[in-house]
């Protein structure tokens, strides 16, 4: 895919990884909208992206909620006059053992790390189909998904579920012209969590945000096999 002029929506917009992915896409000539819960960090990230003189807009909305997803897609398609690429990168990870995690935290993890991207894709499909034969969904999963990491099994399971969903949906979308790419990512420095449990021996590896962004862009541009791993 040639990213020049492509209309891209990214869920997640305040972390180093979010910022790096948006910057890499803008450098390729894409039009970018980022959506994130309205925080000071998000506002600062959007301002930083705009300093380069690039066309980028931010939407303060929580994609873990139905209202947030509706607002995100409505405003993004209005700003971009359509949608060519949807990147599901919003995530929330707290590294704890299962018996240290509350039921509410488990439900919140399932909502943001599995249900939100599935429902965002579902809602975005009409816009992606309307873009023609060169549309793309990118699901950013985790290297913990295919691994047996004993810490934060809920997060790993949700990300494994997202990867599995992508495999099935990819087959379903073959006749539509919409491609689906799954990126299995490590953490990006500084760590998403500062927990002592996040040990590399347990599968918790770090990579630079720029390396992740480069891998995402390369995967999009090169039309690589739909699933690939990002090396740490």
C-alpha cells in the first residue's frame, strides 16, 4: 500500500508508541486522526505531532465505550472525508498476577484489549468498504499472545483473542478488498508498567517506539503476509 494521501484513524494517541506510529505515517504523506481518552498527555501528544506542520487531528473519546466509538468514527470520517486504514492500538496493561487483580479490572481489560477493537472494526467496515479495493485494518496485538507468560494472563489472553479474531476476519474479508494485518509487539521503553513482575525471562521484552513504528509502516507498505513479529 502506498500511504501517500491515505486516510488513517489510530486508536490510542498518548504513549510513545502511539506518537511514533503517527509520526511515521505522517512522514509517508498519510492524513492521520488519533483518538484517545481526553487527557493532558493526549493533548500534548497532538500538539507535538502538529509541530512538524503535518495534517493531524485528535479526537478525545474513549473507544472502550459505545459512545466513544461512535464519536470517534463519526468525527474521523468527517475530518478525513472517509477512511482507508484503521489501526487498533489502544491498550491498557497492568502487570499483576490473576489473584492480585479485581473482577472490575479483568472486565476493563477485556473491554479495551479485545471488545473495543472488534467493535470498532465492525462499526468501521462500511467506511472501509467505501474506500475501494485498498483498505486495511491493523490490529496491534502483543508478543505475549502466542507465549506462555505467567504474569497478567488476562491481558495476554485478550491479545491472543484479538489475534485469533484477526485470523478469522482476514478470511471473511478476502472478497471485499480489505486486508488485515496483525502486529505482535513487545513493550516500548520506558516500560508500560514499572512492576517488578515484568521480567524479560517471562516474555516481557522492550523495543524502541521508533522500531515498532517502522515495523508497522513497513508491514503496511510491503503488503507482507498478514501476521509478523516485531523483534525486540
